[in-house]
């Protein structure tokens, strides 16, 4: 899974990137003019994986991973990412200039939406031009296909021109498939991440409620994060960070929350494989069959899939051991069309 971080200049993108990745990329009050994006890989914290490791005592425990890209001011190169995180400045600091003159979350959300819409419109216009040319000399069959694409793109275009990002347009599954290859930016699920100052921490949850009601939109999520604080916490070791957190009355890491929210946004589910001394977390989209999921572990497992032994994480931990779960008959045998559920612990039986 890959997430791209966007936002206006000096909104705190690199700070949030560092917070999410525990990285130390350079943050600055004035533009650094960096050309290359920051890339960071994060192991997804998941208490269920820790539970399984404690119970099964495997040689290795491997969490799922998320990649974050901090592309600076431009969404160029974000065609590939699975979702976008839009960092919106809420913190106030006179020493750090705001490109629009001052804090204005609603305005800033609108500016980014427009930027994504413009980027998509320019792709559509180029494609429509190409279609117009190819329609001239087209044979009947080709013509029909091209006309269908033209009318879909025209429909999308006029909605975009009305200011409606693709993620908010109602498209059929087939239409979504037809435009998938264009990698439209405004179609990507979006996490609006409001970056508050240390001095605004106390209002954090009331701000979040307010932003949530302001920006309730399809395929979008809202979270409030104190970027700078989380970045500094990320540079401490776990014990120090925990102590710091509790001394400030902070419980759940804002970071864990941001990661979990981006998961929910993507409609991902996590399953766990247990085999040969290894417990490993995997992510797949909701609605993935167990056979397809097995292919993530190893292509042989998909090809030679026979069946899977499946137990929900919660059931397994209640039993305390695999042997006990087996005795109680809680380990199910599932065939290839079973849809993987969040928290499933699986062993794939296969034959090659
Ligand atoms: N006071 C305060 N300052 C912050 C906070 N988050 C970021 N900053 C400061 O704002 C400045 C810009 O932060 P960056 O993370 O570099 O912002 P950016 O969006 O990556 O900036 P560009 O990549 O240059 O557009 C830095 O000086 C940060 O220390 C915050 O929560 N509180
Ligand atoms: Mg930056």
C-alpha cells in the first residue's frame, strides 16, 4: 500500500511524513526547493500481531507495510499511489509564512481539490482530442468502443467542471474499471489530515468533530494530528515516548490512528499467515478470495491451492493455543471462494 502526502507549501507535509515514518527528513520554515520526494516505509502497528506472536512464539514476526511519499508541493508522480493524504495547516506561527496569508482550512481543502480536478481535466482533454482524431478513420467496431469512451469521459468532464472530484461522482463498477488506467488523482480516496499546533492539543477532539461535520464526503476521512509533536515523539524510543505521552494525557497515538484511518479509507482487511516459524500480517482489499490472498504469500500457494484452515484472531486468542482451538472445533476449513475477513488467521494447504 502506498500513500501520497499533498498540501499547500508549509502546511507541514514533511513534518507529518516524518511523524508517520519516524523519519528525519528536513523540515524548514522557508522552501527547500527539493526536487526529489521523500519516501518512507512504515511497519503497520497491529496489537493482534503482537498477541499472535506472544502465543505462538514464532522465530519471526513480520508486520504489514505502508509506503509514504512526500512529494513536496506538486502531486506529479502520484498516479500510482493508492490514496492521498492532504495535510492542512491549522497551526499558527507568525514566523512561518502562509502562502494564502493566514490559516483557512476550508479554503485550503478547496484549493487542493481544484488542483486535483485540473490535473484530471488535462488528462481527459488530451484523451478526448486523441479520440476525436481516431474516430475519423475508425471502422464500425472500433468506432463503437471509442464513442462509448468518449461519452463516459464527457460525462466525467462536465462533473469535474462543476467542481465534483471523481471520488464523489457516482460511477458504475464498469465505468470505474474503464477509467482505472488513467490514474485520476481526484478519484483516489482522501484522508484530510488537519495539522494542529502543540498549543491547540486540548481542542484537538472538538476540532476533529468540527472538521468531520464540515467535510463529510464519500471516500474521505478526517483526522486531526499534532504533526510537530508526533514527529518529536517518533524520534524518542518507545518507553520515552510512552512516558511523554502519558505525562501529557495523550493515550492512543495520533499516528496509529492516522494509519488506521487510511486503512479504513482503502477498505483493506488484514489477515495473518502462520507457517514455518513465521507470523506475518498481510493486507488485501475487502472482498478478496482466500485463493487470491494466498497468492500474496506465494504464487505457488494460489496456483496449487487446496483449502485453508481459518480461525478469527479473537477466537484463537480466547482459546490460548492452536491445539485448544482445534479441540473446540473453532478452526474452519474454507474453500477457494471464501472471502478473507479482517483478523483471519490462516494456514494455506496447497499442492504443487
Ligand atoms: N508550531 C508548529 N510548527 C509546525 C507544525 N508543523 C510544522 N511546523 C513548522 O512549519 C514549517 C514547515 O513544515 P514542513 O513540514 O517543512 O512543511 P512542508 O509542507 O513540508 O513545507 P514545504 O515542503 O516546503 O512546502 C517548519 O518550520 C515546521 O517546523 C506544528 O504543528 N506547529
Ligand atoms: Mg516539505
